[in-house]
C-alpha cells in the first residue's frame, strides 16, 4: 500500500504520462515546467518483508590495496563475479559484483599518479568498465562495444545485443577475453569518481545487479585545507533497489539472462525505481557520529531515482548542507543549502556540522521526492562530544575554468526526448537512437563549445572525458547547486540548459548520454569524436 499510494500521489510517469500529455496537447514549455513531475520512472515493489529504518549500521566500502606500486603506477586487480550478499537482514541476495562486494572496493588515488586496474570477467555475460568522471584515454574509457568477454566465449555466441537488436556491427570495437587492463592517468582535479558497467544495451540491469564502486582522487592542496577527514569523511553511495520473494533483486528486464534482448517491460520504460533505499549497500542505515563536522561524499548511483536531500533533527530542525564540491571537485567557495537535489550519477561533496545536535539525538537524511518508505534515506546518531579542529575555508580552490560564452567556437543544440526506434519505444538525442557507427559530434581538441540541452522529462546528461560549467537554465541563471565543475547535469522536464566546456585531454571516440540508465540502454547516447 505504501508505494502504491505514493505512485499515484506523486504522478510517477510511465510513457503515457507527461510525454503523452506534452505530445497530445502540445503543452508549451512553460506549462510543462509548471507541471513539472517529481519523478521519471515507475517503482517496483519488494516481495519480502523490509527492515525498519535506521537499524543496519552504515557499511564503509573497503579500500582496495594495490598489488603493485612500482614504476610510478598503482596496479589493482578486480574480479567481476557472482556473489551472495546479505543486503536485507536475514535475506540472501545473489548479485554481480566487483570482488564479491556491493558496492565494489573503493580505489584511492593521488592526482596525476596513474592507476591500472586489471579486470577479470567471471560473470556469465560480457562487461565494460567505465570510470565515471575520469579524464581517461579513449582506449580505457569503457566504450560500450569494447567488451570484456568471459573466458572461452565468442562474441557472436554471447548475444551482445548491438549485433542482434540493432542489426549493426561496430568495426572499431576492441574486444578482449577474460582480462583487460584499464589505465587511468588521473591527471585531473581531485574528486569522487565511480566505476560501473557500461555494456551496450545492458548497462542499467548490470549496475542494478551490483556492478558499481567508488574511486577517490586526492591531492596535496585539498589535503591542506583542513576539511573533516579520516573517520569524519564518509562516502555515501545512494541507490534504490527492489527484492523478489526469493531474495534476489527484482528487475523488469525483457531478457533476464541479459544477453540478447535489451530493454524493460512496459510500465518501466521511463526508468526503474526500487522501494528500498540503500546507502553503501545497506537499507536505510544508521551511522554513529561525534558532535563535529563531517564531510559527506554523496553519489546518486540509482538508475533513475532523483533525490532532494535534507538533514533533519528529531525536533524538526534542518541542518545546513554546506556544499564544498561538485562532480568534478572543489567549488571556488562553499555554498550553503537546506535542500540538495541529486540526479542519477551526480556527486556532491557536503559538510554537515553535528555539533549543535544534542548528544543521543538523531539526524535523519530524508528525500523530499520520496513517499512512504522511500522518504527515508539514512540517519546519523550523535553519540558523543568531541574536539573538532576541522575547518571550511572561505576559498576552497582557485583553479576552476572560467570559460566565457565568447570563448566558444560553436553552439550546438540537442533535444533529449522520447521517440520511436526500430525495436519500439526509444529515448532519442536529436531524434536519433544511439548507433556506434555514426559520429554525432566532431570537435577539435582544445575547442570551447556551448551546448544547449533540451528535455521532455528528467534527463541527467553526462559527458565523458570533460567537466563543464552550467551557464543557464531556460534562460535564467543556474541554480545554487549548479556551482563548480560538473560532468552530469540534471535537465528537468521542459527545461533547456546551457553548458560550456573545453574538449581537452585526449583525442578519440567518447560518448555523451543520459544517465537515467534505462534511457541510456534504450537509445539515449551519442558519439563524441575529438580530433
Ligand atoms: Cu534520460
């Protein structure tokens, strides 16, 4: 009942929702904005009893040890394999994992010190690893057809989807078997990155089954700021899931083997939402804290769920969420929020001060867009008084790019909209579904461009390789949380968002796409060729 009621009240969108409305009645953009729906997607309901909130301790993903640090390179090994996890207390959930855990192990790196991760695929399907937010040469960026096949499997026998469904072959694909080395130079601003599966047509179910982990990049300048650190720096990977009666994860895949036929069943075409909110793989967890400042490194790793986060004390007080960083690292100066929207794949670096909370008191992190059980995210219990020598400097960084409109050598426009592709319903960029063989954008290394991104429903748009700045939203100034350097921008229904970036780093074939993972699998990607 709880989620059923929520579904109707919050007008969760199937394809017949806002899309049909906008197409059929020709709603103007301003009218569509006024009717902005809070959620794009439909919610699955779990078939097992769910635990009460704030009982399970918050897990912190283990930091992976390098197998070698010689030659100026940190070398890691990760095995992708099936493993059983106890996500819900007393319930066994088979998952696809990096090294047997969900989230996968965290990698910690220093800026400019290269890392090689050797991935071994022991899963029953091909995989692709993408380091989201990484400034990575194309060969290691995890292009969706650069498959890592399980041992002894031929590509044609694996039903890799792009062959069977799209009737196309990608001659540029670089396919490996069993193991593949991904090399990340990490010559970039320090920030929280995340690695996840990016296989053609099957990214959404692969992430849902557990193929996601964190990768932190640090440097001396950031370390010297005096921000909360050590046990007072917490990564928070937020993701929703739903559980079937047998304890396994529910997912409405058309092909449960995830080999041949991509896509999801009808009510979920706009995105798959779960009724259980996980943080670092635990349902509605609780974490004991000192009465001190904490640095929260928040990632929304959900396939389609958006959150508007608030930190609320037992007596109803909303704590400040002091944003210090965005997707691509530190802001110039802190920005204080009471409410922080976070779309799939976005990251926010936030300091929360628990020193004003009574000892024994609780601070709940809630999602204003949720309803019933999905309104809760996690809680902090303030356990003890403690000394705190951390600080939040008024100047956090002074290396943010200051691109101006006049720097741009061209302006491009892309519409992110529902439409038809040959397999049925699709999500299109500029009217076209993804085709690995078609170059959608060609740009020169070093060029500055302005992109105008237009949405029908919510689309969190992600560019590989580069960070960008948000210039405007539907002709108005950016929102407070658009500050800093981004790699994913949340387009709200009916909105036109302008971003500016410089295409530097590496030449080669990259992507831009919607990071609603279901949209991404149903066509909403395009090629970006840097020459
Ligand atoms: Cu989308």
